[in-house]
């Protein structure tokens, strides 16, 4: 964001034996021009957080504040002022993913968490002032979300099974939101993927692993 790299959503520890997850509220901020680090804090400690940014704002949305207990908190950091503000998703969920495109932040999919272990089809959209909601073609968790031009791609994902901590199903789905006219189209990847690494290069999207 701007000249800063901002890291958050850390996990202090995970105690599977006692079914406890201990997330961190720490935010690490690296200033590239000076080569220095500083720290800040989220308003709520949580892990598996979505993030997205533009030239001035870093947005951290959702996540887990306990083992499979999802949060709706959205922490927004302004790199120009150093100030934080708080908003809320329309639905609490973890393992949600985000991107910034054409003046808006998009946060799609995710796991609703306990007591209901199901995936979400919700896409929360924030224009810097107001929130709106749209929907994916199918509910799924850990979707790869990237922006290319005026389009936002929501790729793959899975259904998280809390009894095994793995996905019981993975998806081929690619939902593309054309932000210029708010229309959708869908196609399939040649491989069903969840928990993938992904990036963009020019007009190309590269998805690997999962």
C-alpha cells in the first residue's frame, strides 16, 4: 500500500488437543524508503484474515478469533494518516479472500464457522463509504481472488470439513465480475483447486498449487 508492506492475521498458536486457536492482533509495517519496521494492532485478534489494498488504504476483513469462530470485523488502515477505522462484513466468516478493483474492495466466499460449518457465497463490496452485497455462483471457502483490469476473478475454493480440517470438496468454478457494468460470467478451470497460490502479470493470472 503506497510505499509500505503491511502484514497481519498471524497465528500465535494452535492447540488441536484442546480445540483452541490463539490468533494475534499484531500488524507489522515495513516502510520501503527508510527500510524500517513498525508495529500496530488490529481491533480484534484473529487469523485467516482477508486483505486488500489501494494506494492509501489497507483493509483486513473477517478471519477467525477462535478455533472456527468467525469474525465480521473489518480493520482499515490509512497509510497517509496512520489511523485505523473499523467496519463490518455483512456476514462473519474466515478464510475469506479479497481484492481491490475499479475503486472498490471485494471480499468473497469464506467459511461461516461454528456452530454452522458451511461455506459462504457472499461477496461484500465496499466503495470507501457504503457496503453492498453480491453472490458467487456457489458457496465456497478459500477462493483465489484477483483483479485484472476492470474484472474481479473468484477462482476455485472448497468446502471446509471441520471434523477433518480439510476440504471435503474442491471447485473448478471461476466467477468473473465485470465491475464496469456489474455483470457476471462463469467458466471452469481445467483443475479443481483450493488453497492455491496466485498472482497476476499483465493481463495474465497465474494459479499454482492447492
